[in-house]
């Protein structure tokens, strides 16, 4: 396999204008498997110019035709899911079955936004005068600069591209340099579906160069970023300096509250899957497992038993249930966080170390006894590490759940309707899933509060983020 990736600019695939490239590595083997083009400022300017030319025509063709083209792209993505999944696994590491599910779910995202874009109705506001007509028009905001991450290189690109196109906006996407070829294969489906030249562009390169130039560019009117809180704050500040609207889906440190009346089997199945999916490199993955004292020992034992049985290996091997971390930086971060945790009272009940000496594999890990000032209890681990702590009463669990500045996702398990209601109102989070995993569907909001960002990457709320609202009052008498 040689997954090289070029830039997609003004309707054609091409190298960077200066011919610059950078390597791509397989995280399971640490071998170079391809290269990606490295964009220059000149490349970016060409994309903005092409998007500016395309914008009037794209918004004018109307939502019905936009929907038709997007649905065609979704069909191509679905048809190519297996082929794209093998590329994603080679670049990112997740098991092929996980990769294929991500791609098929991404086709669902495109289709949902294709249909929702046909329902940007605006509204009529009853007037105080019979001679005045008051309307609100929903219009595309303009050229979008999107920045998508490596952990879900297709799903997050899908959310940004689909929402922008459905609203009538062109989009310039900076794809992830760790996983460029699968992202390029995804964008190719839009091009082959007939999306007009300049409406979608794809870049790879130096993140600072691309973000600085696109955010400041007067032709760009909207920024959508998925990534760490640290980088997101920097980009939001730059966007604010130019009065650019932003959607920011940033880091998390999700609490998972397991009450003593919970169905422990359901909690175990749901939380173990959510924790170790994609080797824990998931912004909404549960991290702090807060378990009521009466069932703490039993649930901890159950969870350790399940985690112990997870087979870690090359994602290309169908027998592997969990692949490697995406790159060496994540492996170093895990080792650093665990070393600090052990100095702060932590006990590694399971795992806590890399697996093998080739590839970026890290064992499923369960840690107990951490002091609150341990880095793991305050920094997003973004890896296969579950932190367990007991609680006595619900107020204690709520206080711990809300202690951090993050507020992206949270989980809770209880048979009590009253407890579920209380948690629904008390937990400070953008998303709360009770007694199941119900997040990240195309039709529901997907975003956080506090340091986890603002805006939504899913549901009707996502589409509204790519639109402006024009009030028109017209005296007709």
C-alpha cells in the first residue's frame, strides 16, 4: 500500500505548488507508507479564489439540487467503505471493522444534512401593522475553513463538509496530516458526485501556516475546528480578532456515574466499548468512572475482566479488538501521565504500559486511588485509560463530575427516574447519555460547553452555524 495524498484545489488533484511533501507512517509498524503534499500560502489563496467564484452558483442552485448531489456522494462513500477503511487502518491504526463503521456512519451524516438543508425555512413574524411584512431569511454565511482531526478522519470531515454544503457554503478543509489518504479518498467522492469546482477543497501541511492564513483571509467567513482545547483557544482568539464565526468541538474528560441501582451488565457493556473504542482516542470517551460505594468493587472487577480480554494488535488483523495509538506522541503522553499518576497515589490495576517494542501499542489500563491533583484527573488522557473512584451520595458524584473546566460528554447509569432527572439538570455538559450510548448520531446536537468549546457539529444546530439570519421588514402599503 502506498497511500499518497495530493491537494484538491479548484476541482483538480495536484501536488503543492513548490512540490513539498511529508511522510505518512503506519502506527502499527512505524514504517513509512506514503507521503502527503504540503500546501503553501499560494495554494491556499488559489483555493479561496476558487471558492469565491463557486459560491454564487452553489447557493443559487438551491437546496433540492444540493441535496441530490450530496446524496450521490454519500452513495459513493458507502460503496467504497471497505476500500477506504483499509487505508484508514494503515494510517490511523483502528481496527478495520471500526474504520468501516465510521465510514458508513459518515455516509449517513451526509444524507441527513442533505435532507435537512432542504428545510431552511426562515420565518414570518406577525407585524404590528397590517401594512408591514416581516420576514427572517436564512442565508449561507460564506466560505468555510474547516480543520478536521486524525482520530476520526472521515466522520469529522463529513460533519464539516456536509453541514457547509447543505447550507450553501463552499468549504476549504485542512485534513489531518497523520491520515491524509483516507481523507482524500473521502473528498474524491464529492468531486465524482458532481459537486462544482471550487466548492470543496482539501489541504494538508503545516497546521499553523494554514490556520493563520485562512482565518485571517478576508474571503473566509466561518471557522470549524475539532481538536484539543489548547489549540482551539488559540484559533478562536485569532478568529475573534477578525470577527469570524466559529464552531469549536474541543477536549473532554467525561465522567461516567454508575449508581448502586444500575444494571451493571448494561453499564459494563456500554462503558467498556466507549472507553476502548479507537484505543481511547475519542473526545467523548468516558474517563472518570465514578461508581457508588456499594457496587464499586463488583463493577471494578467486572470492568477489569472485560478490559483484560481485549486483544491489542494491528488493526488490519480481524482478530484485533483494539489497535495502536495513532503516533509516538500519544504513546509518550500515556507513559508520562501514568508515571505522574503513580506518584499521586494511583494503582494500575490493569495495564499501564506499552505492548511490545514495535508500533505504538498501549495496554488497556485501569487506575484506582488517584489523588485529585494527579494530571490524569485533570488532563484529557486521550488513550485507553479508565480512572476509577468510589462515591457515597449523588451530590458527591455531581460535584466531581462538574469539577473540571471541561463539559463535552457525560454518562450515567441508574434505574431511578428521579435520579436520572436530577443528573440531567445538574451535570454541566453538552451531552449526557443515560443507560446507553446515544451520542454522535447525525440528527442530534454534538458539542460541549465551558473549555470543551461551543456550537454544534450535529443536528439542526450544526446547520444553523453555517447560516446568517437576515431580518427584512417591508412596508407594503
